[in-house]
């Protein structure tokens, strides 16, 4: 029990929300995208940017022609595939046929129809338009369309509708697999594409209108990240990489088809063909993020895993108000239930910042429940669970449960406003 509080008083003192003030957006490890923009505008090259943010690395050409399996639909109950390209053809195959060229399709459709694949219990139900498709005992399927290296014909784009969102894909082929989830069965949808171009052209992690050197730095970092993950199969997603923020955001054809800026990003990828960030000859997991609180963070501080190519360096671009108006300074109000869930507690009556890292990010934050239970989290873990912008934050206001007249050595929040 916290000194000076009876159980009844503590219950009454449970706050409904907590307020945070901070700076930066993201985990802060590796390449600062806002910093890259700042350095590019100041005349730095892509190589200079990357060697500033990553420690003891080389930028060298590597073979990036390998095929990546990218998850574009995770834990789904249905997906719908069609094309709006007149004269195009989409084929459906039973099984994961890889690069096989003599496979016989179950059926095919044109731009007037669609494939709808859903689950009935553990079994897929496949419609081509209104017609049911007999697929035997298959639990994985391959989709190919004209204009790719797998099927000759007019260049075409397929539309993939899932969870109410439609994405467009132009390259490679798509696999749909039935997998056993925790309590039921789900569909995993993947796009198999060549890393060097088909994948990177669709990575959407930086605005395409930013300076060319920043875009090239991002292209090299994205290639390096993908190279470090390629070939490490993950059964949960039937993939090498997720197409979301779990890894890198991959939006397919929408990135390069942007009428005004799409070709600029595509050129940044092409101009850096094969260039990879390496250490001891191996691609590094080139982490990147939007902006920091003024200094970058190390992986050991953020996640507890050491990557000696990550380091703490000054990041003035993140504090440039003209470049980063939304995250040089931010304020967020987080509800009690979200904070309590983050700590796996029934409630939280006080939060205490226990320390900060060299970067200025919170190293540890501790919560106290109304029953006196205390739980401590890393600052980055707390950020991730509560969805506040970054771990560069301070607490605002008096925190319930802290003794009213603490000594200077026991004050629990840094730069609090009272």
C-alpha cells in the first residue's frame, strides 16, 4: 500500500486518464527519416546519411535478385481477387507451384469476373463469379495474371480486396494458404516478388517527393532490411516479411503508380541497385523510424537486443519545426484502461519515470495499482503498448499515489508540470 492512502482513498484516487508530453515519432533506432531529409537538404549523399546513423558499416553491392514472399493479408476469413485491365486473364492453381511453368490451372477469369475465396470451418470455398470451383484436397492456392514473368499477355494489375480495403499488385504471383490459428482457421495471403525491384518499388516508408538522397538512403535501408530477413520462413504468416509495420509497409503497385511522384521513388530504387548496408559482409537489419527526440536510440536500450551497428547520435532534423511540425512536440491523453492493460494490471493509480537513456528516451516506467502491485516496463515497450508517438516523453500533472512531500531523490517524474 502506498503510504498515506487507505484502500478507499486509493480507489477514489484512480485517475481516468494520464497526460504525456513528448517529442519524436517511432522507436528511434537506426535511420531517422526526418534526419535523412534534413541531411539531404543540407547536401549529404545517401551513403553519408547511412554511415552517420549506422556505426561501423559498409555500403556495398550484393545480389538482391532473390524472391521474397511478402504477407499482404494476415489472419483473414476471406479475400476477393479481380482485375480491371481489359483483355487480362487471371489463373487459379491448386497448390504452391513456385516457378513451375507447366502447371495446369483449375480455372481462369477475365476482367468481367472475380475469384472469391472464403472459409467454411477449416475448408476453403472458392467462387469464380457465381460458380463453385472444385479444388480437391488443396489447402494452398496460387494466383497468376497476364503480363508477369509467369504468364504472357497484356500488362495487368490485380485488385485484392480484404477487410474492406482494396490493394493493387502488378508483379509476381499470389499465394493463398489455409492455416490453423489459435481457435480457428484463417487465410494467409502472400505476394511472391523479386526483392531487387518488384518488392522495393512497392515499399511505402517515405514520401516520394522528399529529396533524392533521402529516398536513396531509404531504398538502401529497405533493401538491407529485406535482405536480412529473406529466406527465414515464418509459418504464422506463410512469409519472409510482413507487408505492414511489423516489417516494412508494402503497398504494391500504388507506390510506383502515383502520377506525380511514383517514378521518383522507382528511380531511387533503380539508382541504388544492389547497394546494401553490411557489417562483416552480411546485410544488417537496417532499422528506421520517423523522428526522435533529438538523439537516436540503440537497440539494446529500446528492445534489450544488442545490434552493435545501432548507436546514439545527434538528430537535429527531428527537432526542425519546419520539417517536423507535428512531432517536434506532442501531447497525448491516454485513458486509464489502456495504461492498465499495458502493464497487465487491473488499474493504475500512479506512473513513475525511473530513468532516461543517453538519448533522452525513457528507459523505464513503473506503474502502481490501487492494491499496491508495481510493474515496470521499458520505455519503448510502454510506447508500443499505449500507441503514444515515442519514448521521448514526460508525465504531466501530479501522479496519484506519490507521497505528497517526496525528497529530491525520490521524485518520480522528470520535468512534470504541476
